[in-house]
């Protein structure tokens, strides 16, 4: 059991956010007062959603086997004796995910096909919340619960895995009997024989699979993280994950434990402000499958404040920086539930950390999260040595600039509210203190290449020159016009929904710094692959310093595969390394225009000649 909150009330009330919270949060500092306000707002939001679910379900599923009123009555009984437990159930990230999803279903006339559970069973998660509250508070009684596959979920506690394969058809029901304190074990009545739950629900026994709680911090007062592998709403990406997924194995849990402790020690030693943010705001970690090196997978959701999905990376540094990144997303989601920072229509814009165009809210989220990433590497690079230090210098240089450029876009955007502009201004002032910090030449040069690469690839993927203006430009070139008098071409954002695979060159740059022998092995194994995400021979030549050979390789590749989006940017980078300024500038700053003109005037020809011609044309005012 966790200790009761110092100020826990599950009643609704007015919430106020002092201006000092904006200063503190912009600096990455979450004070105890700010944390209390974040969680108080989340409890109020979720209590309102529970009431809405109950009211709508009463009308939509009145004859269902799990009436929501009985669950709410039990929760109210728990609240009278242990309001801290009800507060934790409201703060549980799965509660927010479930409530939003269930309200969407209750407000929709659409019937979702199997394997989506029927509406009454999804509403029944409210019974699971009430049952968990009864078990934790010792309030006796009985309550019916839905069974998904073979699983009965008890949020914040764990789950029961029933021993039998369920028959086909709708979800089954079981009854939980919670005894009065000291009168015996809780029993799950399954129809044939009762299953007794252990007295200590923190330990596995029989069909009971408790949640894993890991003390990540060296400070005993910091709450542990929950490794969530039981709740059906832990994933929040595509509805309930209520399949009979295996629990984490012992070795998997130990792997998380060891790396989380190492990350916690690192954060408290060198990043105490970030460690404090984690302790105040991050509660639940949802393990994802192992991801490739340098591509740790992680995600957050605005209605799951306090939760993060993430894969277990290789090093304590990578885990620590991922936790910082996701904690900042949770903090900003909590702040956005208190204050409107953005209003009106949101245009789609470039974000250096994403392969797709993002709305203004996405830019704000990314800028805040990656400010934490940049600050982490700013400090961490001085504690590392040799290759690890070079990689950390690179990460700092990349994200320092990416955040600075994005904040400049945000400050000129009309969609920020007055409070939003104040928050971004304070975040900008915090980030500006990093500008003069030196970075060694080699990682700094690779960081500049990375930033130019990311933007150029994004432009080729998601910008399209105005067709009429592109046709006029093509006519001018075919007619032998002086490019200095050619018409300007405006580019428009036309998102490519299929452009989701990350470009391989960012991974290769990190490999070059961290493990050059591995890069050499890739170079020896590289063929002429041009599929999504495949490092081609030209990329490896570029990264190994053979720029002239890379130019020839990109030329050959584009002659055969002009659709190879990444190759246009790669050619620009290789040309820049060889000192060809005009063509390289066109390919890095206006690659979509070069590509469109090449397709109209010289398909199969030399893309460098096209780029050189575009580089000498007037440039239209920037639109993105």
C-alpha cells in the first residue's frame, strides 16, 4: 500500500494555477505544490468522466449484467473510509484511457466487431476499479467482474489468470467476494470452484499475477515505478489489450530492475532536477518489445498522465534520457489540462524529431520534451569518456539546435494563447543559456549534417511545389532562360501518410560515433538496397568520409530510383562535403523543387545539373 496523500479529496473543486508554476515547469522543475495541482486536476477530470460513463451507460446499456451504479456505490463506500485509495484509482493511467474510450463508444452508434469486447463488458472496467478499491480498503462485499479471455483485471493490483480456456462467445463473468478483515481470503467464484486470492497481493501465488513495483530511486521517499503488464488499458494505442498476454518473466523483470536502478542513481547524482520531476509525475511504465539500437521506442498519451510506454534500451543513459523525455510529456499534458496554451486552427509544421508534419500542439510537446533531452546530454557528456562522450556531445548539439529552432517557430505562431506565449518565452530563455556551450568539432559537424538531413528529407516527403509554378519553372529551363530571371516556386505542405519509416542516416551517424567497427561491418555488407529504412551504399560512403564517391553513388541511385526520397538529401550532403555550394544548397534547402523540376525536364539525367540550376533561381518566401 502507498501512503495516503497529504491532501486527498475526491470531491470536485475549483483549481487555480499560479504563474510561478509556469516558471518552474519551463525550467524542468516540478515543485511539490505544482505536482499536487497536476494530480488534483487529473482526479477531477477522471471523476467527471466516471460520472459521465455512469450516466450514459445507464441509458445505453440498462439491461447489462454489470450495472455501473453498483460499482459507483462501492467506490463511494471505499471513499468514505479510504479516500486516498480512491484517489490512486482515479490517478491510475488506465482509468483515464478507459474512460475516454468508453465515452467514445457510449456516444457512438457504431457497433464494433469482435475481438473488441461488447459495450457492457467495457463499461465493466468500472467494476474492476471498485473491486480493487474494496480489496485494498478491506471493505467486505461481493461484486461481479468481466473476464477478457482468461483474465480478470484488478487495476493497481494485478490480474487473475483463470486456469481454463474460455468458451467462444461473449466475455464471461465471475464474482469477487471480499471478506471482512480477518475472516479469510478473498474468493473469486468462477462457477465450478472458488479461487482464493493471496493475503499479500504483492506476491504471486497460483493464478494471481501481481504488478511489478521497482524502487528505481536511491531516495526511499520517492515512490516506485509500476511495471504495468496487466491492465487492459495500459497500451492506449489501439483500445484494450485484454488478450491473455504473458506476464513479464523473471529475467525480464530483473533486467528492468537493474537498468532502472542504474538510471535512477545516474539521475539523482547528475540530474537532480530531472529526478525530482520523475518522482513527482511518472508512476507507470508499460514495457514495449525491444527496439533497435538508437531507436528506443516510447510514447505518452494526454489522458494517461503519469504513464509511459517504452522499450528497454541498452544503457542506463539511454533509459534515463527516455524517462526524462516521457516525464516531460506527462507534465505538459497535466499543464494543458489546467491551462489553454494553444487555440484555434493548427497548421501542420516541421518538427525535427518526427518524420511527419505536426500541429502546433505537437511542436510544443516536442520542444518541451526535447529540451529535457538536450539538457540531459549537456550535463551527461562531461561525465562520459571517449566514444560515449562523443555521442553525448552529438546528441546535445542536435537537440539544442532543434529545440531552439522550434521555439522560434512557436513564438511567431498565431495559435499560442497569452499564457502559451508566456510559457514558450520562459522555455526559450531557459534553452538560450545553452547556446554558447562548446561542442568538439567532429560531433558538432555531424550534428549540423543531421539537422540539415532531417529537414531536407522531410521537405522531399511532405512538400510539393505549386504545380502551375513548377510547370512555369520547367518551361523556363527548357527554353534556356537565365535561372536568375526564372519564376519563383512556392511549396505547399502535402503530408505523405506513408512516410513513417525513420531514415537510416541518423542511426548511422550515431553508430559512427559509438561503434565505428559496426559501421565498417555494415559497409562491407551493404548492397544496393533502396527499400524503406535500408542504409544504401551511398549513405555508408558519405558517413565514412568518401564524399566524392558518395556523390557518384547517389547520382547512379537517383537515375534508377528517383523515388528514393532520402537520396536527394544525401546527394546534397555529399555535394556540400565536396565544396559544391550552389547545387548542395538547393538540394538541402529546396529539395522538393529540385525533384519536381528534374521529373519535368531531365528524368534519367544528372540531378546535380538540375540542382545547380535551381540553386541559381530566386527563392520564394518560406512557407513552412
